[in-house]
């Protein structure tokens, strides 16, 4: 039922209806325009929900990618620190499923596996060479930083007493 018909039913005269219609003419929205805007609003709400779902999926995907990158970097760092000769081969021997990131963002489970690999396959890791030789500040013959000729007489006597010559 239209607005004018409703006013007629309520007992308004045609002059009153005309006066009310002219007074509110610019303020009312036609029903066709209201239905059109309301339909657009519903489709926009549907699109917004679709975007929210897509955003949730992308966030989950990216969080998984970030976690994988953290684990890869932690493995690489641990292999360098452990002195792996062939990082690719040692990486293949690691069980990635047991390497996890805890709630604080710390990657765990790598060091234990590397220690086990060092015991079972020690040839895959460099061992620190045992350093022998002269300590810094000493000469090859055990003199304290200067040759025998550069020493004072008392230093020479002290050196000879120490070496029992």
C-alpha cells in the first residue's frame, strides 16, 4: 500500500495529503531505490565474508611458511655451528618432524639430533684440530718474545738457569 493511500485511510483530506507530500518530497527515498541499495548491501556483506575467509586461509598459510623458514634457518645455523662438512647431506639425515617451535619461538630438537649424528656419523663433521706450537708472545725456541742476543745479561742468565744449560 502506498503512502497516500494510507493517509486517505487515516482520514486525511486531499489538500492535507498534498501538503504533506510536498513537505517530505526531497526527504523520502523511493521504494525501488531502497530495494536496490539494500540488495547491494547484502552482496557487499557476502563479499566481505568471503574476503574474511580468504584472509584466514592466507594467514594460516603464511604462518606455516614463516614457521618453516624459522626451522630451516635454525637447522642451517646449527649445522654451521656443528661444523658439518656437507650441510645438505646432514640436513637429509635430520628428522624434521621432531623439530618444533615452542610458544616462545625457540626451535628445539636440532641439537640432540646433531649430537647423535656426530656419534654415529662423525666423519660428516669437522673436528677441531689440536693446536700445537708456540704460544703468542713466545719465540720458537721458548724465549720470551725476543732473541737471545736481544736479552740483557740478567735475562740471559735467567733463561739459561730455566733451561738447565
